[in-house]
């Protein structure tokens, strides 16, 4: 045994106390100092507001593609087919998810801000370029791939940030942030069709591009992370996580639920036209869907923190399935469809609202960026092909053209709920992994 004098012990203790973790993150003189464990408030609420704004003018705008889809199916680009338009809308989601691994790696190397600012220019450029498209392949590149690229470069780096600022109020903060997509969908859901009708398709796209550029740039400049404290690995493709059964259950839930989500989101407007509603009524259903998102997501976030994130996500996924079978399929008039839009709007996007908090519970806070990168990669195929499958299942000359797509969406939500209920069972047998 090595002997130590009282002075040595005192000096060692003093040195150890100086080495205790106490990290400060200060990007510039105006940036608040970030220290300690998740503060559950403070500047975190500013970050929540900024992420909400980002969701408003990325996913909120993307959610109104159904209005463009209904217009394109009867108007523009005579050489195009319905499948072309379905693929273009799907590219908003699939390209955004496909860039997750490189975006995660670039964020680790260069920081989130350069990556996100690049995304701001890409999304706005996509809308403006689409306004000049004369051929369908140009629409693929602009309103499809370029907008999707921009959304991905902004969304991927921002998703994991909120979990670093909140612990007990994590789902509430995520609900507030996710509600931003509802605000954007509500605004552009009501505004897009009148802009197309009154000032042309081209100017509707240009105005949208200008608006998203200004608002997203402000939001990006306000977002701060706590990576200096959390020190996440930020791996583009963390294969080792796939060895965990609970991770596989979470990813399978995301894969299946996206089949139902994309079908419902993009089919609702054209379904309304198929039962004889007007274009204004059809576009307003998209707006009501997003109004439900705006109201429902903060409430669901608050309930998740109180009653359990996995439990509530599982039940909401199942309820969405029931609402499709019990409300959407029997609806043949405007009133019931408005009710369905409000109800489903609050719960159909449960994945987007809960995936970050669920990732923290399943894999731990440090692994959130890496697990999210896996989640985004997992849903590339369903977000790309779900609406294509739905349009192939559609029977245009039948009395109920969208019956098979509706059944497809309802079954997808039902099966997805089963994976979350199994995850709930597994997690109840294991200690929580929500640690640094």
C-alpha cells in the first residue's frame, strides 16, 4: 500500500474538485451560458419556440402538398401521371430522411448552424425553382428533391436539441415544437389554393419560398445546443444500436406507421374531390387537419410527461387506426370529414412528436442523435412509396375510389400500435435508460 500524507490527500482532493464537470458553452457574447443538467426551462423555451417555427415553415408547408397534388392531378404537366405527382410529394419526406446520416456527420464536424443555413437556402430555392418548372422532371428536382434536401438539413440537426434542454418536461417541449407544423399547415392549407386560383401557381410557389427563407433563417439563428455537456457521439449509422430488441421495436413502429401517415396526409384532399366536394372544401380539410395538429400536440406532450411516453404513443397510434375505420371510411359529406380532420390531425403525426423523447427513453440521452439518424433512415422507404401504393390501390371509376387506401392506412396504424405495446411490455421489465 502506498502511503499518503495528509497534505497529499488535501492537495488531491482540491485537484479533484477542480476537475468536476462544469462546462460552459458560449458561441458569442450574446449567447446564454449553458451549464449543468437539463434545466427544464430557461433558454430552452426559446429553443422550443425556434424549433416550433422551423417545423412551421418546413413540415407545415410540406404537409400542404396535398393541395398541390389535387391541383396537379387535373391541371399541369400533361405528360405526367398521378404516380409522378405522388413521388414528388414523397420526395419531400424521403430525401429529408435520406440525408440524415450525412447531415448528422456534418453537424458533428462543422456544427449545426452551417448545415441548417444550407438547408434554408435549399428549401427556399426549391420552391422558387419549381415556380419556373415546365417539365415534370424539373418538378421532381425542385418541388421534390431540393425542398426535401432543405427540410432534412434543417430538421435533422434540430431534432435532438430539445431533449438536451428538458427532462421532466421533455414531451411537453416536444409537443410545443411539433405543434409548429400544425400552424404552418393551417396557414398554408387555407392560403395555397386561393394563391393558386387568384395569382397563379408560379407566384404561389415564389411567395412561399420567400416566406420560408426569412422565417427559417431567424429560427436557425436562435437555436442553441448543449453538446459540450451531453457530448453525443452523433454517428451517422450506429449499427450497434440495432442489437437492442427495444430499438428494433421502435424502428419497426416508425416504418409501419409512416405507411398510414403518408396515405392519410396526402390522400385526404383528393378523397374529398372524389366524393363531390369543391376544391376550396378539399383544401380546407388539409387546413383543419393541421389545426388539429396545432391544438393536439402540446396537450399530448403534456399528457405524455404525466402518463408515460411509450404508453400514450401506443394508445394514440391505435386510436388513429380506429378513427380511420370508424370516421373516415363512412364519411361521405363535408361535416364528418371536418371532424375527422380535427381528430386525426391531433394524433396522426404521433411519430414526429414523440420519436425524440422515445429515443431518449429507449437508448439514453447521449444516443439520441445516433438513434434518430437510424429512425430517419428506416422511414425512407415508407415515406417514398406509401402514397404511390395508395394511388395504385385507388379505384377511380368505383363508387368509393379511396376505400382500399383507407383500409391500408387503418391497418398500418393498427399493426404499428402492436410494436409499441410490445415495447411498453419490454421497458416495464427493464430499468430506465434515460440517462446521460
